[in-house]
C-alpha cells in the first residue's frame, strides 16, 4: 500500500505526545497506589501515639483517589496509542492527540494560575510554597504538540492527502498538467539536423523467401472423417530453391549400387 512520507513536524509531535503520555502514566499509577494505600488504612490511624478516627471517610477518599488515578492511566494509554498509530497518517489518532493535548494545556493553565500559592500548616506553622513551573512546562509541551500536529502546514498537507480506506496514491488535482506552451520551441529541430552528409543509406530489406516446393496443402477430409490424414512424403515436385546471386548447384552424386561387384577380369 502506498503511504506518503511522514513530515518532520508530525514525527516531533508524535515523540512529544508519547513522552507526555508516559509521564502521565507514571503519575496515574502512583495515584492509584496512593488510593489503594488510603483504602487499606481503614477508618482510624495513629499519629504521635494518638488514634484518630475518620468516621468512615477513609474508604470514600481512597476510592476517589484510585478512580482519579485510573482516569489518568486511561488518558495516558490513549495518548501513547495516538502517538504510535499516527504513523499511518489517519485522522482518528490525530484528532485524539489534539484533544489530549488541549486537555493538557487546560491543566497546565490551571496549574500555573493556582501554582503561586502559600499554604500554612496551622498545627505546627509549617509554610509550603507551590511553584508554577510544572504548569508552565505543561503549557509549552502541549502548545508544541498542537502546533506540530494541527497547525503546521506540512502536517495539514500530510493528513489531508490520505483518504480513509484508500490504498493507492491520489490522482492529480483538476487542472494539473504542463503549463500552456510547454513543448519544443519553435523551429525545433534546427535546420540541417539529421544524418551527416555522405552517410550511407541503410540497406533495404531482403526479398521474401518463395514458398517451398516440398510443401502442399493437405487434401480436404473425406465425408465422415474426423481428422485430415497428412499426405505421404514423396519426391520433390520442382527444382530446388536457389537464392539470387548464388553459384549453380552441382547435381547430387549417384547413390551407391546395391548389386555385388563384378568379378575382376583374368
């Protein structure tokens, strides 16, 4: 099946999409593990020798965290599949990759806006300052993916040149062909173009061979006979063929006699 070459922009977008999907997959697996740990803790746990009860809230929080991690894992697998399947230059993986990149861009924007927050632990006065750097990285990465897969001219030309289910190259667009006036210039070939003076003319074709005197068409089949019987071979019915300009043929020698030799004279 004919496949057009993959542009460099599409290759770069695929690599970034697969890389981002692998990172989201690791994060989703980590969240799933945390959710499972929270579920297994139970409704009470011990901190600094004191037993704290959550009144049944631990299981609900663990289930929510596990479900969120499973969603991240599913989106990551879809991202990796989209980048891998985009080598066929079909529309489905490309649309999936653009949708996932748009979601990543939204997450990056929200993370950047809410990333410069200061959190204070009231129990011990510990201060925690969040950073907008992860959100900025997500914004740059997903903008690059959207550009290379959806906005670059080479990517749009590559994906628009393929029809679903077509295994043959596309025909030229209407009106495509040589420009007007395309062809040899006026006066071509130049005067005097041809064989050099004094060049001998090629010899003419030899005369056709005359029909062989040893061949005669078979007689028509008799009534009721399925197949014609070939005529018996006999003596030639005419003189032997002699090409024009060849020396005369000498008569064949007499065949040896089959009679015994005569006795010698005394």
